[in-house]
């Protein structure tokens, strides 16, 4: 068994073989609380489990959680969901089968 097939068999893919993360990340101002809301859309017609990591640009604190991105509607995470983001924050979406998607919220 080649290394690539072995890696896929055990649930991971090397970064050299990984495809781009099938999602887009947008932001909008929160209507009911402080900060912004992440609006995440998948670009494939299947649910994609991911680890979402938000690193505060001001404090350096890290908020990490598992999310299930569905293709049926955008996933929105903000103040009401306990995931407040502010300008300057660094957002990463990771999954073992795709490259990590990294986005910075503009200041």
C-alpha cells in the first residue's frame, strides 16, 4: 500500500494531496449583540464537519469548536452562538481531508 493510500485509509491526507477547503467565509454586523457574525457556505453538495478556530487579534485568546457545515443553508455563528468575532480576528476552518482555510477579519 502506498503512503498516500495508507494516509487516506487512516483518515488523514497529507497537505500536498489535500484539496482546497470547500467553503467560503463572509461577515456581517451582528444585529443583537457586539461584533460580527461569521457566515459560512459550503461549495459542495454535502455536509462538511470542521474545526473552527477564532484567534482574537487584540487579546490572542483562542475560541475553538466543532461545526457541521451543511450545504442546505449558510452556517451563521455570532454573539448568540457564543462565537463573537471582531475586526483583526483570525479565523481557520480545518478538516483532515482538506487544506485549512484561513481568513482574517479586516480591521
